[in-house]
């Protein structure tokens, strides 16, 4: 099974229900994580660039520096549903 990713922040969405956001009726969102989406709406109104700024610190580790994290997110985020220009 192909791994799913939040269509707002790119976080991997595992099978655990706690990872998924919620719709207005309480059902789990199939597209967004619990950090980005709750009760059928986004947790914050922000631009894609602001979301990248927010996510960078969570990506940093021994093999991922800030420049690499930003570069990767600048490639991936425009393909996520929330950020696709209509």
C-alpha cells in the first residue's frame, strides 16, 4: 500500500487514527493530518511559504539541514492539494 501524506504539510499519514484530521461530522479526513485540519477546516490560514517556514524545524536532523529541507518542501508542497493553484 502506498504511503499517504497530508495534503497540507506533507507529513506521513500512518494507519493510526490519531494521525488524521477530522471533518465537521467527526469522521476522519482522508487528506489532511490532525495538525492541519480539524472539524472540517484548516487549523491556520497561511500561505504555502509560511507553512514551509513552520515545517522546516521538524525536518532537521543529522542528514537534513535547513537548505535541504526547504529545497525538498519547495518541490513537494506545490503538488499537495491545499497548495495547487486552481
